[in-house]
């Protein structure tokens, strides 16, 4: 497979994942407390990506935080857990957040 075709396939796949992750974030009320690029009640998704960019345990930490909730990472306001999410959905959200939560219009 050519490099150009591989890049196109990867970009197309990521774009589809981004749309699915954004829809999942909307459906599960994540956007009630978080925004893509500004602080609301909780940090922006882009700030989360920056904070954990060099942390090798970021994926498992964030997945656990999404599922179980908690407080202390960004202040005293607790984040409620979303234990209704599947393992695959929480992994999709974490991957999207770690890419800076891109949204294609």
C-alpha cells in the first residue's frame, strides 16, 4: 500500500472515530461539564490532552476516571462516573480526547 493511500485511510478512519466520539460525548452529557477548547465546570478536552500527553499511563488513568469519576486531578469539583459506557466506548473517548478532541464540521 502506498504511503499516500495509507495516510488517507488513517485520516478517514480517525475522522470517523472523531465523529463517533463526539456524538458519544454529547449523548453521555460529557459536554455539560467539558468543552473542546475552554474550561466549563471541568477542564477542556484539549487541556486534558496536554496534561497527560507524556504520561504512559494516561489511557488507563483517563478511562478509569471516565468510568468511575473522582476529584483532585483538576480541583475539588468531583466528576461523576459514567459506568454505563462500554469498554470500547470509553476507550474511544480517551483516544479522541488524547488527540485533542478534534471535531469535523
